[in-house]
C-alpha cells in the first residue's frame, strides 16, 4: 500500500499562509493541533493556530474578531451583536437560556443549526398532533388484529397475511395511501389470497390498511394498519455496498487508493458556530439526517448525527474553501474514529452530478443509534474496509493511523454531540451560498454506477456484483472470477436469485417461516443442480460459499426457534435446569445435553402431566371436539394424534413454538417414498414394514375421508411426528376415544428431544401419577457435557431405519429372526428327526427364535427350541416335556453337548443361507442382510473352541 506520500507537506507548507486558525469556543483556550503527527510532533505552529487563541465574542482577541467580521454577510447578523436577550456565557450543560418570541420565531424560520431548527419544529409539530388527537374521538372497531408480515424494499412492498378465519365468505380490502400526495388506492382481494406486492417510490411513505370483511354485509372481521417507508432491504443495502466496492479504484496490488490523515473537519458558516456558542452551551448537537443521498437509504430522517470530512487536497493540505461555510472546525480523528469505542457502518452510496459519495456512520458502541445501525446497516471492519481504514499502533505507546479513500468522497457521519472546545477553528473561503441546501440534495437517479435500479436496466444484479458479494466472505472468489468469465446465464440467474433469497432471509425473525425455509432450500437444491450441470471452478466456488451461507443461516434460525421453544416450556412450568438443546454432530436433528452433572436417581426433566399430548387432551380441545362431533365416529389414539399434528397451524397454534422445533422431514423409507419389495427384506423387519405401510395408508385414507381439507403429505408428516416421538403412557379411558386396541401413547414436548442409545442411555422416563407429573430420571450419573440418551427399545438397524429414520454404527440390537419353519428345516439338515409331535410341542412352548448380536452364544430360547426337537417320544407324552423343559435342574451333560453340536451345524447352515440371500438382494437392502450375516458370524464363532497359548505355539 502506498499511504505515506507527501503527508508531511501539509504540516510544513500551508498553501495559504494568510489563513487563520483559532479556538474561539474552547473552555481551556489551549492551542495547537489536536493531534500531532507522529512523525512531526513539533511542527504545528506554522499554520498560525497558536497566534489567535481567544474567543472573539468576549473581545479578548481583537484580531480574531476582525477576522471573523470579514466573513459576516448573513441575515442572522444581529445575533452576533451584544443584545439584552443574549445570555452570558452559560455554564456547560446548564439550563437552556430563555428566548423571547421574536428570537424563537426568527430561529425557527432562519436557524442555521439544524439541531435547533428541528428541535423547535418538532416540538411545534408534536403540540399540533396532540391537539388534533384531542379533537378526534378515538374510533373503536370490534375487529381482531390481522397478522400481516411486510417485506420492505426500496421500490416494492410485499404484504403477506394469515387468514384470520376458516370462513370462505370473506374478502380483503386493501387501502393504501401515498402520504405525500394523499393519493389513495383501494383494491380487493378474494378470500383465497394471502399476499400482494405494491410498486412504490423509494423514500416515500405509504399508509396501508388491510381489512378482512364479510363478503355479504361488509362486517369487519380483522384489520391491520401501518405506515411504511419504502427503503432498502438488507439485501439491497448489501448490493449497494457491492456497487460501491466496485466503484472504488484500486492500485496495482489490488489495494484501494487511500491517503493518510489525522484530523477530521466540518465547515459551516460562522453564524452556525455563533448560534451554538450562544444558544447551545457550546454543544454542537447532532441533528436528524436530511434527505441527501439515496431516497431509500436507512438513515434519512432516522438517525441523528453530524457530518465530518477527512478529504485533503491533492497535495495533502486541508481544503481552504468549502461550499458549506466559511469556518472550519478541525478535530482529532482519534476522537471520532477510536475503534475501541465506535462501530463503523456503510449507510449510503450516491452521486448528485459527478462526485460519488459514500456515507459512513460512526456510532458509539451500544448507543441507541448503534443498536439501530447494527440491525439495519452493513457493519464495516475499521481495519479492512476500503473507505476509512485504521492501522493499529505498533507498540504500546504508539498511535492509531488513519487512511481515507480518495477515489470517492467519504462522508463521516458521527452520531454523537460534539463540544466546540474539542476542536480548533479556521477561517476559510465559502464557495457558493456558503451553506448546504436545507433538506438535502436529490441524488442522481440515472447513474448506473450508484443506483440499484437505474432507469432502463433490469432489476437483476450482475454476476460481477454477485461475485463481489461473495468475495466479501471469501477473498479467493474474486480472483477466480476475474480469471473465468464464461458463466452460463441460466446458472448465473439461479445463483443471483439465490443470493437475493438468502439475503432477504436474513432480515428478521418474522421471515423464519416454514414456507420461506422451503423456498430457500428448493432454491439451494436448484442451484446445486445447475452447478453440477456446469462444472466450472467459479460456479463451484460460488455454490460452496452460498451453501455455507445457507447452512450458517439455518443454524442461526434454529437457535432462534429453540430460544422461543425454551421460553414456551418454561412458561408452562417445565423443569429442566442444567440441560440444553443442542444439535449433536451427524444428522440426528436436536438432542439434549447436560450443562451440569446429575447424580443417579435425580429427576432431570419434569413437566405437568396435563401437558402430555395424548388422545384425551386432543378430543377435549374445543376445535377437535367440534370436528369429531360432526363426524360421529370415534377415532383410535394414533389417529387422533395424527389428526392433531395435521391440523395445528405453525403460527396460530398454542403449541406454535413446539411445532416449529419439530423436524420438517424424516429419513424413513416411508417418508421418502421408498417402497421396499417385502420379499427382499430380512424376516426381522418384514412384518413391521407390512404393518407400517398398512397403518399409514389406512390412517391417511380415513382422515382424508373424514376431513377432506387434509392432504396425504400433511398426514404423512403428522403420522411420522407421532410415530417417531410418542412414548408409552397408560392413559385413562376417555368416552370419545376408541381404545379397543388400548390407549398407551403420548407425545411429550421436550422429553421427545431425547435421542436413542441402547448402550449409553442414562435417562429413564416415567409417568408419576401421584405427583401429577411426567419425569425423566438419571438412571446413572450424568457428566457435564454429555448428551442425555434414552433407549427406544432393542431394535436392529433395519427397524431403526424404518421406524425412526436412522441407524447406529455399532448396534447391539442387531438380530436374526428364525421362524419355526426355518428352524425345522435347519434341524432336519442337522440330522434331527422332527416329528409332528415335536412341532406341536414347539408351538405350545412358543419361544421366539432369535439370534442377537450381543449373545455370547445362542440364546436360552433357541437352545430350548433345539432341546424340544431332541426329545424322545416318551419324554413328550402326557405333557412330560414341561417338567423337562422348565426344570431348574442343570441339563444333562450329554444332552447339552448334543444341543451344541446340532446348533453349530444349524447356525453354520443359517449363515450360509443368509450369505447366499445377501448376494441376491437389491443394493438398497443388502446392508440389512449383511448385518444379519454378522450376527450369524458371532453366533457361529461362539462354538469355536478357543485356542490355548500352547496350541498357538505349536501351530507356529
Ligand atoms: C424422539 S426424536 C429425538 C429428537 C430428535 N433428534 C429431534 O431433533 O427432535 C427421535 C428422532 O431423533 C433422531 N434420533 C434419535 N436418536 C438418534 C441417534 N442415535 N442417531 C441419529 N438420529 C437419532 C431420529 O431422527 C428419530 O426419528
């Protein structure tokens, strides 16, 4: 970077030796530049600041007063003459001086200090408004509030509302008024409509009234009203910044062209300073930002501040003339730009004719203005932005260095009051009228360099702009883009659209709706497909950046939704101190983590029993009671809960914060529309798969028949919510529930955030009826930082996938089901003579034939089944087998050995059979079979005699 050239010349060679500097408003009357240049600490006297130090208004410095008099040529002259009403120099921050009516009126009409002017005008306006309010009796309308979300852009306002009622005989009447012209437009929207866009003019204010009325008699059902200023959305603001980045010229090495400075200055007519001195206790008060710049910017009329400049002449001297006035206040740059206490924001980029301006807002950290800017404007890094850049001191006693871009005009808008004694004053030449236009100049709306929508141009950002935006977060991107400009236009459009969507999504919590999320994700998917079709490094890089952005955004959104959910739980008296919801690594949604240790037996979650969502709760809710009364049919618990989750509205429901934390989709085959061929599935999952398919299709058909407004997809989602989250609870019988198959399910918010781990689980859940609560207890000690698990059951991976949509890498629940016909076949292969009598006993014993991954050898029930098949005729006659099978006596050694021998043959045969099957199975289910092979391997291995160390030695 070339920052330093010629800086010293300003100190050494003041181009205007006649110009004067002084500190007329200073309390301490000290002199000299506020900040000495680190390289030239003692060279400040050359510009004459030490010569004229005192206040001209108290006649202590004749020279200065004469000097100022030369510039006196304004209509406020009389304020500068000693008058009876002029107060003595007031004590700082003392009471405001009294003004007579004449003075006040003159000030209102002519004041040069906008703070003074706007203050008085505002008070006047407020008085008028209060009077008007008193005159108009408040109109009370009996209507419920309509919920409307507004999406505000500089040239478009989008309104989206939620239907206030399920009634169809309604319509919406939208009245919007352009406040300035009073032009009113009325439009009607049908009952099906839920949004409407309005083309507007940037910076203008519109009043919108959205009324939902009954179609026949016009009765007002719900209403909403708001005044909206058409202003930049956050994404537009960022695009403007990108335009500004593009405008900034850069040197050979890519760095922006900047020069060093150490003071900021503000030029105003002398009367301006006089008024502050006489009427404002020497405090230059910040005042409301005028209408200069882009009409849609987010600071005009919104924040208060004072403009300063740092721009120097080409020879790096301070300017000696200004269109804004004949007195220049000069202050130490560190006072305004100290990055330890200030935040920097980009606020505007515009031109009036040819000069381009960028407005940088400087706020004291955490001030009210800072909070506003943080929300609305784009924050800049003081150390790396190309407009006002700071370089930290190199050692402990060093000073900050300041650089300003000289390829455009940087306006520094400081949002605090400033005392005059902080500065030094210099007389300069006023060019033009000596003052800026009151209210501000209109910007040039035709300039394509600084307008987002110059006339005649498409309202689409360019690829370069998009790439710039991304380059902001990934500096390598810009380099890649410069190299490769061959970008397919369709792909570019997709990317640009996505950038817009992503930026818009960042606006506010209001936008975090399910719908927008879905749109966004669809857009991302579209983008990823488009990028795959056009494999260029540029696109891949842009796509990666956007994907990262979307992921980050989603994370922020999830955190927000979670916060609301926690608030909701606490308000309902859920107790879960020492726990937090976090997203564990991997793809398993949320989980619950301990933020402190819990001892064994401690309840870690407790909630009132009436908060369990079970069939009784649902059928007693007025909405569902009415619905069920109409259909005159009792539903089963699973059907009732599915109906509940199908109907509840994400925004309106009393469970809204809970509904929002529920997964939007599930990874189960049923949800993904995968239809396995039953014959390709291992036996352990076959029945469950058939039953599940039937249940989903039956419930879906039934609910759609009873409630035609429900769709299959909605029911499918709701069924999954219930099926993956419900817990066993013994519910009381309820007259309006069909409990012919029992009623043992409930969905329990928060508790249903616990994930499954059959090995590590520390949480056991139970309904404590006597205490009227549902709790989760620590069954063993839980350490701080651990995820808290429960056990959903000893399920193998096929079952976990089909029922819950996940699998475990080392699942001890893996098992092989050996039904009776398979058992008989295997027994025959092993040489067992199985008679009809054996089969009948087997049926009566009815022990399950399972092999488990955890078993050290075949289970007791499998061994017993084999034992039954080895019984002789006489042992089975007259029920004698019962005594043998259920006896506590140890099994005869001979028999035991025989069982082992037979089982070994049977299981080896089983393993071979499973391996053969695995080979023939379609790819998507092969893993299920492989898991079965592993279980067989474990069982077979248990028969192999362990080799002793001596045998090992001999073999080797
Ligand atoms: C009762 S919910 C548990 C909370 C859930 N993770 C969430 O985000 O809301 C059950 C669901 O959690 C996920 N899940 C539970 N345990 C898991 C595990 N060990 N690994 C992966 N996903 C798991 C599955 O998606 C399952 O359908």
